[in-house]
C-alpha cells in the first residue's frame, strides 16, 4: 500500500513537472514570436518610408513637368527650363487640337536637384482649357527608375487651380507597382490630396511646400495587404530630399503602427511606434530579404 502511494506521488510530481516545462516552453515561444513580429513591423515601416519617398518624388517631377509645359511660351528659354529640371532632362510636347502629350525623358541616368537618381520616361496626357478651374492628367511610365526602383502603372491627377484655402491642389489616384532590385515589389492603390501651400506663382522651385493627406492600400509580392492613412498631413519641402513632418498610420491584420516623419527638420530620419515603443529608423534603408 505504501509503495502504491509513493508511485502515485511520483506520478503527480512528474505530471506537474511536465506541465511546468510545457508552460515555460510556450512562454519562450511567445517571446520569440513577439520579437519576430516587432522586427517584421520595423521592416514594414522602413518599406513604407521608401514608398512615401517614391510617391512624393514622382509627384514633384510630374508637377514640375506640368508647370513647365503650361508656362507662357515667351518664357520657354533654357533659363526657364533650368527653373524646373537639370540639364540631363529633355521635355517634349505634342499638341493636337486641345490635347497635350508631354514626355519627360531622364535618359539613362539623371540626378535631380534634390539628389534623387532617375532614368527612363514619364509620359503625361491631358486636355487643356484655360477657362476651366481644373484639369485631369493621366501619367504613365516607360522603363522608369527612381533611386534604383522600377516604377510601373498609371497615375491620374485632377489639378484644381484654387481650393477653399486659396491654394492650388491636386487629387492623385495611383495604381503603381514599385519593384526593388531583388525582385520584391509592392502595388500601391489609393488617393492622395496634395495642397500647394507655399511658393506658387513666383517660379522659384526651391521654396515650394506641399501638404499631403489621403489613404492607400499596399499589397506585397507574397499577397499580404496593409492600409496606410495619413493622420497628420505630410509636409514636403522641395528644397529637402525627404518628407520633413507628418504622421502615417499603418494597419496590417490586427496590428497597428505609426510612422512620424519629424518636426520639420530636413533629415533622413523617421520614428516608428509599435505597441507603445518608439524606434528611430532611416529612410530608404530597407534590408533585402
């Protein structure tokens, strides 16, 4: 009888020990999983800075092309062109009735005034009527690269001469594909509203400032989807290579993170907040996978 009790007690101890080991193992796995999620979210945030950088870089180029194309013909001198583009850019126009087709050719490689490297062509087509308060422009890309990333797809932009604030404004609908040199890619679909708040009308490129709002869906090569929404307007100063302020919220599955572009200082830094924890990251420093 005593032997049976000892055996039963040993079984109980062994059973409890196994439960403890099992629970400890689960806890360790949870910590590892949490760490992996944190790293994935940080990588996602860095990727988002690249997407925003590409989007605003292209917006700047196509705005410059439109402003140059619509400038008075009397001012179409080499000096006038230099107000918008470096010498390595060729801009050509084809006018038929009341339509225009403008091609911005960056050749095999060209560095813009804010130090972006681009090549290939952006093609814009639109119907112009000087009496209208808005113009709709369609953009496409031909073998176009922006800072080493290939850009495909289309952009539709509705330019409003004056909004309720008395500023020029553009509503931009994008359906583009951004392809990295390791063949990974994302497709970006959605709307941005870009208000020109400073510098319009004086033909000085460097003092132009824009505020950007909107939301868009990003789909990666593996099929995963996330939503990005501007919580505080993104500020783009054309004299700076990067966005200088504004906050974007990113949602993926049941996770949410925010990306803060700063206090207005021109630098390549942004702050990502994940589960209440902040980390400073560099724009365009995504690690290849």
